[in-house]
C-alpha cells in the first residue's frame, strides 16, 4: 500500500483567484461559475468524439479554467492539448481531464449552493 502524500492535493477551485478575477462581486462569481460548468461539460462531450479541432477545444477549456482558478482542469486540458499536438495517449489524457472537470463541477455546485 503506497504511503499517503505529505503534499495536499490542489483544491478544484482557487477561491482567492476567483474572487480577484470577479472583483469580489458574488453575482458575477456565480455567473462565471455556472457558465464554466456548462462550457466544460459541453467541451468534454465534444472531445469524446475526437473532432479535428480537439486540440483547440482543449486549449479553450484550459483558458476558461485558468480564468476561474480551476488550475487542475487547466493542467489536464494543457496535457490533452500537448498529447493531441505532439502524440501520446490521448484517451488517458481525456480521462484525466474528465475527472478534473467532474471534481471542479462538484466543488462549484457546492459553492453555488452556499452563495
């Protein structure tokens, strides 16, 4: 059995970053979070079809994720973009991105319930 990591895993959303990006406006924060969830789910659905513009879709998701502080999603989208551009296991990279999006969506859903 592997030892647990002494480095905590990154939170799905960096709330301080999000607050800076939305200038502390809670209504704007709720709006961009809801838009991100919808966009991310739509992009994941499109990516599972392996369209010709998959690398561009991953890039788009990476930028959106960075904007709200979903850095784990951004990193996973960046990895998928790199694999699609330079070769590698795209299925594994998409699986990791899907997991990151699900974790971020869950965290966002919890945050929206509290706002």
